[in-house]
C-alpha cells in the first residue's frame, strides 16, 4: 500500500482557475514507514508524480513536470498511472470529492499554512524524510479524529493509531496539531483535492504569490524547497 507528499505549485495571478482532470504516474516517495492499527505497515511522506496528460485548462500542471502530493485516503491503495479529477476540498456534492468536513478541510489548510510560514523542510535529507512522514501522519490524524473541536488529535489512540515503527517528530507533530486547531489560514494558499474513482485520493496546495513575486511564478518552480530558497536570499 503506497502512502504519500506535499505539492507546492506556484501560480501567477490573484486567482487560480481549477483544471478538470490530470493523469499522474507515481515516481516514488520521500518519507518513512510505520505501522497503523487496522492497516498494517504504511509508507508516509510526500509522493512524487509525473504529469502525463490531462485537461489542464487552469494551467496548474504542465505535461512532463513532477508534482508532489500527500495522501488523504488511508484505506485505498495507489493506482498508477491514474486519472484524477481536480476539486476543492469542501466539495461535498460530487461523489468523488474527498470525504472530509469543512472543519477538517480548514484544519488541513491551517497546517499547510504553518508549513509554508515556517519553511518546513520536507525535501532534503533525513530531516526532510522525517518531516514529510510527520506531516502525513498529522493529515491522517486530522481526517480520522479531528472531531468538532480538534481536542482529540493524538496519534497514540483513536481511529488513527500509530502502533509501531516511525513515531514522528513529537515537537513538529504538536505544532501541526496546534496549527490545525488554532492556527491562521494564509489567504495565498489554496488546497485542492485529486480525486479518483479507483485509487488513492491526494491533496496538494497552490500558492498565489503577491504581485512582486509574479516573476518567480512564471518560472514554474515546484516544491517546498522553493519557499526555503526564496526566504534565505
């Protein structure tokens, strides 16, 4: 069972038009393995996909580029290559939309906002693998146990219970859960769901830069590492 990665797509303009569908081919995972009660061994982190084809009218993806995503579907194995519909996380009408409440979608958005705002390394070396797996762990916990107020976020019990192997960065996990419950939402970050009828659903995020960053957006750079480089110059 494949589990997943964070995708940062930098898009020019004040708004981001949604594409219709895209075909992705799985190319690997950057993270760690551990065991989850009821699911056995899982691989957690961000997944790498090559964009093969698609109806990409919104210009979010380009055929041939590599994107990164995180898994939001612990119960389903990855099918690759696979076609995905691109949707908003709060689309509760379409039967292919991610199975999450508005509160859960907001909690995930606050966590992604925290990751971007704190230059979280999920791509480089051992630290990146640990952070990517911890971030995936936090996503699954929110979707399984967020509840009505976020007070039940704990990976040692509940519907999502880590039982063995990698236990995550405890400080980072606590910070992510605090962000999920109490953090702020970066208005320049929008989460999108990649939903498929036959395989594992994914989530990625779009960053719409400020006008002064439009030149960087045109470069079409991907990955959290982009944010890190821009902020250390």
